């Protein structure tokens, strides 16, 4: 289900009614309808996503989520702020638990106006005294004077800005032990004062007194019930007795509390996330609930120059086995380097160079690769395929100006700046001081380049040097540098890369091909590839020594 990026009292696109009209419709529906508790933006979204037609913004739950008691410890404006987030996060109507109305008639008037302005569909006020106490605490709580409470209802109805806004009068006579007669007397008075519905509350273990009330009331106006203590009464009995709305009043905050307790205790005890990772929502689910994709789409429309904007594609599918324990539960691009995953550092470098459209291809432990504002593509066959297959997963992104990068490298900002200034269609960055980099050059496979000309100072920020060959097995005399895993493709270059990937898919060579194979094919086809030289100032992370170097590098 798609979720609105925001909503207001006005109908969201596709809806024909305001939220207040929707709530009115639920109240007067011939069927018994249901409201589900929510207490913040995310729970409001989840309630909507589950299929409920309306939300109960529970005072108990909102207070609990703030870590305070359900005794008006949170001010009414603090509650208003929460409600605004909830209304923005959802498209279904919200009935707010307004406690006793936050004071006398005048306080309620101000609250009603503000609620109407913020797209809340209705308020329920209870006939107790400010500051309120939760109905399930103690016995015989004092009730409001009937006339005073009727005045409050009238004041609210007179001031509401939205004709369909509902004011529900909650009768606490049964809760406070005053009996059915008092409950009916109060309900009648409140209805006559203008209430749009009655909420009759009970704390009995069975639903008998509620069913009796509904029978006695005989549908004079909509009646709302809250079967928290009498949850064992079959819902059909409420239907048969013509309950208008049933509120499941506090079950999301209770569910969240047990889930958070269990998770926190487990992580505390284990000092590890392994035991819980698979049983909790993924970060992607959170992004989905926040509707991040809407923002990405909006950025394409509203941010300037997005047509010519350079994109980046990062290959981040491999595990990095040589890092052993560090890559058991995440790929090497997510290894922490001075407090941030490597991939985060890389994307920050791109962002600083003005590159915002970043795609990364994940594979190993992909659910752990979940940074915001990256467009992720997946190579689920990462174990049996090579780099070109991973790159092919982002083939739609290889268009226009494009930076290609491995996900396990770090380099100084100037390297990227220099690369972005080049004019060639396919330009690779090569380290001319490749021999200085590694005391043990046999320890890794390196992407070495043979070029038309060796590095001299004059080539520092030009791309006149052309690549003759790229591979792993040249004699030291032939080698002019090491490709660092960073490249730039112009629009023309991107087309060539795309075509070559497609050609490799067609001739069956793609699955095992490395980037080196791809570049080698282009060279064989006489497509020019350019080189810019740098002298150090980068590293890749293959093993524990590299990781130690990376900590120093920053
Ligand atoms: C709430 O959800 O805050 C309510 C319902 O007022 S109850 O807690 O059952 O009184
Ligand atoms: Mg309450």
C-alpha cells in the first residue's frame, strides 16, 4: 500500500472525503467499525497499512510513548504535536483521546480549533476532572458535574471549524461505580448537549454491562466501546448489540513495549546483534514506511540540473573473505572505519563532489547494506558471478556522466575532483606510485596498467594518456600504474560500457568477467580508454593491514 508523504484535513488524492467526514461515516455506518490505537507517526502508518479505517490516538499510549503517566503530564500542545505527525503520516481519520478536554470549556474550545486546523477528525472527552487519571487506576474516581460537562460539549461544537468534526462524550459512570441509571442519564444529557456519539467505558471482565447499556440506549446515537478488560467477549456480541465503533485501545504500545524489552535485553545480554537481526524489521522496511522512494522521485523532479548530473555506481557485492571475522555478518563495504561504514565514507566523498544519485550493487549479506539515499540494486548470484554481472544489475544507471567505483576503496577528494574534470569518454584513475604502495606486492591481485606514456608531473590533471593494456601479469618494466578501482564514463562512454555488457551477456562471457575483462574487450575493439595518474593518496581494503591503514588514512 502506498503511503502519502503527508496529508492534511483536505482529502488526499484519490479520497473524496475529508477525514472528519470519513469518521462521521464510520460512526453512522450500519456495520460495527473498528479503530486501532496508534501513538506516533510510525504506528499511525502501520495501523493504516493493516487495513483499519480509523485511528484511536490513545492518551495512555501517547503518554507511555513519551515516558510519562496518563495523568495529563504531557501538555495538550505536546499531544497536539504528536497528533500532527500522526495526521501527516496517515490518510485515515484520527479520533483523539482528549482526556477531560485539558481544562474547562475554554481550554477545550482552543484545543478543538487547533485539532480542526491540523486535520484531526474528532475528539473524545471524558466526564472526569482535570488532571485526569486513567480509568483502570483506583475506584470511584470523581466525575464532572453534568451541566459543566454539557457546557463543555456545547462550547466545542460551537467553535469547531470543520462541520464534520466529531465530539464524542465519554461516560465514566460505570467505571466509577455509579451504575447503569447514572450512565444512561449522563449519556442522554451529553447527547442533548450536541455530542456526536457516546463512548461508554467499562472495566468489567465481561461485556455484560456494556451490552446492557447498548440495549437500553437503543441506538439513540452512535455508541463507541473499548473492550480492553472484556476482550474475551466475542466481537459478534458487540455487532448484535449495535455498537457503532469498537476501539482496540492500547495494543500497539503494549506490543511495542514487549518487543523493545525483548530486543534490548537480548542485545544487552549477547553483546551482539546476531540473535535478533532476523526477527526485527529491516532498515529497508523502515525506509519503506518513511516512503523514502517518494523523496527520491521528488528529488528527480525538484532538484536542479538533475538531467546532467553525474551519477555514481558502486560495486559492493562481495564479502571480503580475507577480513575473516569482520565480514561474517556484513560485507566489507559495511566495515566500520573510524565510526562509519566504508560505504558511508565513500558516499560522503561523492556527495561532497556534488554527486547525489548513487547506486550500489549489493550481494553478500545484503540486508546489512542499508544506508539512506542510496539506490540499491542486488546481485543475488554474487557467489557464482563476477563484477560485470554485478555492474549489469545497475545497467539502467549507466547513462550520462557516470562515476564507477569499487566499494572497498578510499581516496582523497582531489582524486574525484580531477576525474570529474576530464573530458575522455572512459577514464581510469591509475596510481603511478604503485610500487610504493605495498611492501608485499604478491599479497593481492592488482589491476595494473600499461599506458602510452609514463607518469610525469605534467599529466597530473589531464587525460591525454591512453591505456594500452590492463591486467594482472605484466613485467614490472611494462607497468605504468595500478588502476585504483575508480573510473569515469561520459554519456558516450556509458553507452559503450552498456553495449559491451550486453554483448558479453549475449556471448556468454559476462558471468565470470571482471572489470578488467570488460576494459580489455573495449581496448580490443579499439575503443580509447584514458588514464589520469595520481601518486598515492588512496587505498583499498583487502585485509586487516589495509584496515589499519584506512584508520590512519582518515
Ligand atoms: C486510552 O486509550 O487512553 C483510553 C482508553 O482512554 S483506556 O485506557 O481504556 O481508558
Ligand atoms: Mg485515555
